């Protein structure tokens, strides 16, 4: 079974590297660097405003550490046919899952270490915690998380219950109590609880090796859901087989289409607009990026970083709309419409202009809120408008013509 795990892990990693190579292109890396820089600058300014311990300092630390501990589970890499073709090997799957658990500890450990490191400055200033306290809590949380992965393993065998109580619920309650105790009283409590919890669950999981009855349906569904979440993220940047966008009617938005005149040249404008509003992926991406941009512009008071955020996010939304045009063009039924390629491109460019204009207006309001009607604020707003014009009247038509040709 160990060889089976290693073979599947190799295929899984090759598959992930293929998508990661497409995601981490120049545009994404640039956006990521700017985003990290902007958040770092905002965080630095926030710390500069804290001069004494805050009442909500420790509750915020507890909440963030609790959420960080929820990250990560066991990647089993199970496949649909396993329940049929590998049923006779059920008793041997424990070694397979142990290998899967050992592989899956990396992301939780890195996440907890990174969150504790980034949170240490805030915890020191706003919560009055010492560095040694933060380090001890971090160690305790990592050990606690390693123990909680055993609950994921036990769930695969239907053994994740204390009588009628769900072990995940009991685990989260214990985690919250331990965080409160270690934050307000003695930081070593988290280490002690983490070690005891880890040893206890290790003992509870051992009998599964000989007497466990694998819940095939639950195990395969859980892995399918995990992989779907990963592929849905990849699908924001590139086409991923097997990931289809969810469609919602959204009848309450029908009034928006009354402005599109019912004439032949607007056939594709209506089609693109309807599809955009109904498609969760693209309208969701637009809303998320617009909201993130507005929040960042409201928080950042540095002119140059705000200028980069304004220009970059408008470009990113325009760039992410391109796959939507390709998606519609790949539908063979749309070719029945006797509409020229020029009108198709013009219609999509018009929709893109409307979408980016809405984003630009929202960002402009955020800039005015932060900078007022100052020269710096006006420069940022004008720069955003110039990017909007560049994307819709130079970049987008050229890219769409290249695709159609």
C-alpha cells in the first residue's frame, strides 16, 4: 500500500505543478507582491497606532489562532474505483492513510508557524504577551494540530465520536478553552494540553490498524470535495477539466438588461451580460477583487502603494474576463447567430467597459474617502481611468481578435 501511495502522490504532485506553473505567471506574481507589500505597509502602520494594551487584543489573538488551527486535513488521494477494485485490500489501507497523514502535516505546520510569526508583533503590543508566551503557544498549537489529524483519520473509519459527541466539536471546545487559558494565564498550558491530546488520540487511532472498517463512501466523497475546492481555485486562472461554474437565475437583476436595446448588433452584448450575471465564477471574481481593492484603498494612506493598487486591480479584473469570452465562443450553439466577429468583440468590450467602470467608481469613492479631493487622490483616480481605457480599447480587442483568428 505504501507503493500505491507513493505512485498516487507522484501523479498528484505532477498535476499540481502543471497548474501552479500556469497560475504563477508574471501578472499573478506582480499582483501578489504588491498585495503583500500593501498589507505589510498597512500592518506596520496599524502597529504604529497601538501604544498600550487593548481590551480586544487577546480575544483577537485567540480568534486568529483558532482559525489558523482549522487549516489543513488529510489528503487521501482516494479515487472512485477504489471502493470496488481495492475492497479486498481494506485491512491494509491503514498504512496508506498513515503515509497520507505524514504527507499532510506540512501545510498545517507552515500555516501555524507563519500566523504565529506574523501575529507576534500585534500580540506583543495589543495583547501584552511576551515572545516566550507566543513561542510556547505556537508549539502547543502545532502539536495539537498534529493530534487533531488523527480525528480526520478516525472519521474515515467512522470512529470520530465520544459516545454521542462528535470528536471535532469536543476538540474545538478544548482548543478554545486551552487558548483562553494559555493567553490569559499560563502559556505552557497550551503545550501541556497539546502533548496530552496528541498522545491520547494516537492511542485511540491504533486499533484501527487491525479492526477498522473503512467508510468508503465518506472517504471518497471527502477527498473529491477537497480536490474540487483546489481545482475551483485553479479554475480562476486557467481551464481545469471537470470544474463547471454554478449558474444562478438572479431574476432580481433582470432590470439591468432593460438598457440593452433589442437590435441585432446587441445580440452578443445581451448574451455576454446575461451570462456574466448568472455565472457565479466571474461575477464572484469581480465582486471579490472590487471589495478587496476598496478595502485596501480605504486603509492605505501611502500615495504610491494606493496608485499601484488602483491600477493593478483594474487591470486584473479586465485580464480575468478574457476566459469568459473564450468560454462563450467554445459553445458551438452560439455560432448559429449570424453575427460578425467584429460585433462580438465590440459587444464584449462594451460589457468589459461597464464592469470596469463600476469597479473604477467604487475605487474612486474609496480614494476620496482616504485622500479627499486632494491632488494625490485625483492623480490616483485618473490613473485608474487610464488603465480602464487601455484595457478596453487597446489590450482587450487585440487579445480577442487574436483568439478568434
